[in-house]
C-alpha cells in the first residue's frame, strides 16, 4: 500500500510534466511559422 501511494503521485506528476514539456517544445518549434 505504501509503495502504491508513493508511486501513484509521482506517475501523475511525471505524466503532467511530460505533457507540458512536449507542449512547450511544440510551441518553440512552430513559433517561427506563426510570425
């Protein structure tokens, strides 16, 4: 039970930060095309 509580928030945090990082990188890559 302790390991599940320890891994679950880290998994959610990792997933959200990975999604945010991919979105930021996509904005950086496509920013010259928007101008």
